[in-house]
C-alpha cells in the first residue's frame, strides 16, 4: 500500500474512525484491502453482467475473522462505482428470518443505498424514477411541460408500460406507485408517506392509505418476490442498472428450530431458482457463511437440491480456487497478511496525521509485525480471530498516541492488554488467559 493515491480527508477519517471503534468501515475499504486481488477480475465481470441485465448468484465461505463482512462491503463499493444500488442484510432468527421473504425485502429497502443516497434510498429512487418518466414523456414530443394534465396522463401510461411484467403477478406494486405520485402532486403528504412505507414492505400501514390505492392487506412471502422485481425495474429506469444484495451471516440458520431452518434453506433455494429463471434481471445476490454452514448437516447439506446448486470442489490447493465458481472461499489471515494490513492502515493514517514522519518512524513495519504477533499470540496463534482487535489496538492505542504525544514511544510506553469487555463472544472464547484477572489480560510485546 502506498499513500500516492489522493484520498479525501473525509474518506480517510471515516475509515480511521471505524477502525478505532473496532468496526468494519462502510466505505473506503479499497484503501486498505489486502489479499483480494485474485477476485477482482471475476467479480467485476459478474457486476458488469448484472449491470447488463443478467442475474448473478454467489456464495462466500469463510471462518470467523476471515473478512466476510469486509469482503461484502468491498464488493458493494465496486458495485456502486458501476452505478448499482446495494443492500447488506444480516440474517437472524428474530430480526430477519430468511424464510420470511417479506421481512428480508423490508430490510433490503431499509438498507438500500446508492453512490449518492444513504439508506434508505427508496424515496430518492422512486422520485428519480418519476422524474425520468416525465423526461421520457416530454422527449417523445407529444406533450408539452405546461400541460400538466397531459403530462400526468402520459406518465401514468408509461408507468403501466414499464411495470407491465410486474403488474401481471403483483398489481399492487404498480397501483401503490401510481397513487403515491398522485398524492405527491396533490400535496397529500400523509398518504404519500403511507404508500411509500407500504412499497417498502413496512407492516401496519393505515388501511385508509391502502384503500386509496385499491390494495389490500400487507406484503406476504410471495408478494415480496414481485416487489423485488418491481424495485429492479424502477432502479434500472432511473439510472441504476442493477442491485447487489448481500445476505450476511446465513450460518445463523444452524441455530434455529428444525422447521424454521428448513423453511429458510428452501427460501434460499427458491431465490436461486428464480435468479436462474431470469425473473430478476440486474440482481446480484451474494450470501456469506461459514464452512460448517455449507458442509454440515445442520446447514446447506440438509436440503439436497440446495446443496447441489452450491456444490463446489474445494479438494485442490486453495491457490487454484476459481473465483468464478458459484461458491468461493476466503483465504483468511496469516501473519504476513496481517502485517501487510497493518502497514496499509498505518500509511493511510499517516497521510492525514499531524506528524506523519513520526508516525511512519515510530510505527514502522518491524513494530507492526511485533504488535501483530502479540495480538495473534493472545488468541493462541489463531490469526483469523485477530484482525479486528489488531487494527483497533493499532489505531486507538498506538497511532493516536504517537501522533498526539511527541515523546510517546510505543516500544517503551505501551503494553498490550485485551479486556473481555472489548472483545466479541467469539474472540473471548479463544483468548489465551495469561493473568489472574480474566477481564484484563496483559500480553507481552516481544
């Protein structure tokens, strides 16, 4: 990693602040992504295919700490640079059960983002779509901008034409959009807000709003597929040629009741089949999970048709894994890669530091290797667990102090400790206790 590439102060600060908190940054991941070069060409081709109207499915496998969430957000940034919208959804038994696709769709809309609009971008997308329809009607030359009634009628006609495929299976989507526009034009903001919520899959929308649009009930499992189809059409028409959806932490299906697990696995199989059938042009669906989820009897293997669709040969040397396979595995971290990651973050930090030269001198590659080894040693050499804690310690405990205090020398003044309160459950489970107080473990820097 070098600092020769211009990086805005805002972008740099967002990344460093997230690492200081111990979280995966939402943006700027390309600034310190290491070890992902092997995937770039294949994934860029798949993103281009989605942007051209194809549909893509990808499964990512990796153990805890291998960087699955980082990988998904890194891909999302690449998708947004191509104009695609993105949404990242954490699957969980209570908040987002996979077998309830209406809930998955609602979470998708809540987390919908574009390069210019943060979550939820639904309002920006829909209003942009109606603006595009108006421009298309005016461009046809049969209506002038001053003729409001004719323009409105032309937009309604074009709306029906664009959503014809969706209306055949989910007529309520088109009806809600049509009434939403009329409510906006008439100044009925309450009705417009209610219909926007209904389009986003929100439950408990006022019955009066649904009656105004001629629709009944709430969104169900099957209706969610039609709404997703409609959302893809709207996105494409307003300049977003596709949608990347990441279903993260699908391995949580292994911990739910047997009947719920089987429903969730079948919903995933259904989504893959719908993608293969061509129902969702422009959709790139990615799931992430652990090896146990893909290979164990409490996961994918429990549903034979799903296991067949995800089958991938991992019997060869990982160096020869094809990034174009339906299922790819992340290599995880070894010590050299962890050091490379730390050096990249150090360079990024130094580029915006008060004293960049002191940062680069005091926190050189040798010290970074020492810190990485100490953190990894604290986890019994399980380096896959170390990256989050390592980066947090590097930024918050070392780089910040070196930059703030001219006389701070991390080799003399810093002793690495890891408190139980700052660790995740997975990290606590593998922490090597070297002190009498398990809540505050001292780790010697060699």
